[in-house]
C-alpha cells in the first residue's frame, strides 16, 4: 500500500495526474480526490514528503486552484470532515489556511456547515475538530466573506448548548471582532448567550468593551470589566480617556461607576486636582438633571475651590434645560436648590449674552425657577447685551408676590404691643453683585419708565421703603448742593451784570466754580468707566471751561467776551434748571418732565416741517430784497453797528427797519420763524405793491400759522395730558 502511495505521489508531483489519472467528470486530480475523501491521510502524507525530492520544471502547488471548480486542497480537506486528512495537509508549511473559495475561507465553510440545522452530533464533533485544527494553524476567525459576515455568525443562529461550547472555546482562545457589519456578532452573542459577553476579548482595543457596558442596567458589569482590564494594567487608559468615561457614566446616571473611575483621584474624599476634572462634570449633571451625581460632585470639591464651580454657568444651564425638557423640571429644580444651599456658585453669573439665570427664567416664563432665584437674592437690575433689565421681563404679578414675601415680622402682630413690633424688609434683590456696574436704583428707574401694572409696583412698601431710606441718607447733601448752586448762579449773574465793579461777586463765583470742579472730580473717581457716557457730565465740563475763561478775563475782543458770557450764562441756567427739576416738592419734577417731553417732541415735529418753512423764507427774501444798486450806495454811506442802527458819515444816527425788508437771507429765515409765531406786522409787508406778495403771505398764513402752528400746539397739549396721567409720584 505504501508503495502504491509513493508511486501515485510521484505522479502528482510531476504534474501529470490531472489529465491522465484524474476524474474526467469533475477534473479533480488524484491528490485533490485524496484530500476530499476521508481516510486518505497516508496518501496525503506521502505526497507531502516526496514533494521536495522530485525535480520538475513545474512542481505541483499545495495551494493550486482547480481551474474547473476554483477549489484548493485546503477546502477539500476541511470539508472531508477527516481530522487525519486536514492534519497531514497542514503539516506543509506552504499551505495558506485562509485561501478563499468563492470569497470564503476553509474555516468559514466549516462554520457554515456547522450552522446548518439537524446536523448529527457525530458530524458536528468532526467539524469542530477540523475547526480547532485550522485555528491552531493560524486561521483567522475574524476573516469575513464578501458580505462582511464573520464565520461565527453562522454558528450563532440558535441558543443550543453545543453552540455555546464552541463559542466559549473561540472566546477563550481567540480575539473576536464584534463590530463587523453593524455589530452583527455582538448582537448575536447578546441575544443567545449574553452571559458570555464578559469573556469576550476585543481584537484591537479592550477599552471598547468597557465602553459597551456604560448602561445603567450593566453598571455592575462595567465595574467588573474596568477592574479586570483597565484598573490593573492601565494600558491605554489615559487621563483624556478617563475623562470621557466619567462623562459617559454621568450622562447615564451611573454613580457607582463614576465613583470607581474617580477613586484614584480623591484624597480624603476630596479631589486632588479639581481644575482638571470638574470643569464640565457639573455642567453635564445640570444638563441631565442628575441630582445624585450633582450632590456627590459638590461634596468632593474642596470648599476653598469655589472658582472651579463658577467657571461655567450652572444656574443658566439648569434654567435652559427646564425650558427644553419640561418633564425633567422636578429633578432640575432639585439640582438648583442643592446648588443654592451649597452657596459657592454665583447666582448672578452671566452667560456670553450677559444674561443671568433669572433673565432666562423670566424670558421662558418658568415661574418655579423665578420664585426660587428671587427668594435667594437674584439681582433684578442685571442688563443683557441688548440693554434689557431683568425686572422688565418678569411678570408683575409674580414680582409683587415675591415682594410681599420680602416683608416679614419678628413676631405675630398685636395691637397691644405694636410699639415693639418690628418689620424686616429684604432688599437683596436690589443689591448689584460686585462685578456689576449698575446702580441699586436701576430696577426702580426701569419700573418708573414702564407702563401698566409694572408701574404700580412703585407703590409697593419694599420699593417705597428703599426710596425713603435713600432719601434720608441723601436729602441733606441734596439740599446743600441745591443751595450752593443757587448762590453760584446768583453771584455769577451779578458778576456779569455789574461787570468788574464788584470783586465780591467774582470771589464767590470762583469759590462756587471750584466747588463744581471738585464735585465733578469726585464723581469721575467714583464712576470712571461711565462718567463720559452722560450728557449732563459733558455739560458740566463745558460749563466749568467757559466760566473759567469769563472769570479770568483774558485779552480778547469785546464781541468774543460777550459771546462767551452769554454761553456761560446759558449753561449755568440749564444746570440750575435741571437741579431745581429734581426737587421732590410742589410737583416741580413732574413739570420738568412735562417740559422736557414737550420740547423734545416739538423739535422732532419741527424738523420735518422745515422742508415747508425754509422754502417760504427763501420766497420772502426773493420778493422783498432791496435792489442791488441801492444796497451798494447804502453800504458806502452807512455802517452797521451791533444793534442794527445805521450810522451815517456825518455821525447822524438813522434808524432803519431793515429786518422787515428780508434783504439778508439769514434775516429772512429768522423773520419767517418770527412770523410763524404770529408776529406778522402785515402793514409793513406792502402787500399792495405786488399780487405775488399777497399770494405768498396768504399761503404762509394758511400753511404755517393755521395748520402747522396749531398742530404743534395740539401735540404739546396732548403730551402734557399724557405726562400727567403716566407720571407717578412716590410719596
């Protein structure tokens, strides 16, 4: 028998057997037929042994592909289900165990056969033995077919015990790739044998397994895998990777897993380096309303490290999440209460739009959040990038309820003991934080500028009490400043009227001017950032400059000095009127507001009407101007002084009424505006001399005086009535 095997093997090695001695129907060679049929291990062995001894120009190849059916000896030996055939073939080092037939390896084909239903147990045993042989000789258990399906997927079509045994062998001895074809293998193992997932070793990155168990239902498995694969070896477990895992466990509310991941980062229950680990964890807890995790993070952050808590805006995040997920409002409110009780987070911390948490709660109409923030002292005067104050966004009814709660008593009120009864008023909502440039009274000013029910809050005891306290503190300074400014005003006016004949007026004016300069300097020091934003402050600086020039009496022309004196007198008058307008007596402030509103609206209305008035002035100038020759002769013989009198060459003063002649375009426009008020002097217009003068005058009389003038008067009356109704006096 051995001699026959050696003879046939020589024939195979010479390449002559495929056509001469092979099967004509299938075109299999003798060696291929031996690999295909069980019990031919000795023949295969003899062929392998004599392969290197026979010299031939074209020696046969153990990996040769049959041109008729495209199979290789490895595929035939594997499907023979004969351990001996496959074992003898694998003794040849040249055998490619992962050679593919129809894009399938020999191992893949065996798993296909193993996965078929109703296979006899004996046959399954033989197939499993061949699978072991291939795996021991380097077959790739993760090599997929053209559909990207790995071999084990054909095994895991059911949950029978024999399948579990084969899967356990593969898991124990080989690395499996679970995520091919949308994690088909992973899903199959989870479906039929979920208890074996813990034994799976990932091919490339063991961290994928621990990430896979980041689920609340698998928290214990996560901890087990972490301690088994990562905690001891620390292979590939960098600080960034740890941060990612902590973030994921927080998002999935896995507190025990989070504690296990962070136990090496704690020292006596406190974080060693909060800056590296807490930047986003609190923000994540706020985003998901994770109360237990939020509470634990606040506990492990050292009490001295409040800055790390304020690197983000937890309150703003909580409010935004309440608006986005109303179903989580209960958990988010619990987190907010916990953060308020901790006391380290700034309640008025701003986001990139300068909005506080109370801003967002008011805009989103979240009453519970507004009440909680107000109760804990959130500032009502914070201003966002658009200039909106928080108090202007809050519902007046909600704010009124909160202000009612700000008034408490030290004990139940009793008429018998009312003299000892004390009221406690909480003003925290009106006190700005340290980094806020607004004033305590800004919320009150905003209420005064609003309309409707918001304005009625000015009468609330909390606000009136605050204003009363402020007034008691400032009243003496206010009245003193008013008296000093009145003395300055009178002394300067006396100085201008009496000129240089009284030194006492000049001295008083200098002292008063020094007082105003010191007052402005003090104000500049206190409000250096916002000082130059005020128009009143610029008025004060201009007033100081002009008054110094007038009092210093520098060498200049009489006309310039007169002009500066007039400007200084006007500025001082405006300053004094503005000061008097702030007096809370006799409704003076109300009348000043009315004056300002009427004047502003009058000017706004007059500007577009100038399109009508200015052309009328030009028309009067064209109709009434003196002929050019007469004007030239008049200029040679007369000179014009400051007061409009003509002085002839012989010093005889002749008073002419040149203002009525519209000779100069500037005087014509001034005369036209005077006529607009009703001062026509129609007898001096010489209407009989030209029909065009009559037409122009009648047009002006109707358009300017009858229509525009009365329209503006009506607007002024309307503004006065609106001012009386809308203005509220707090007494």
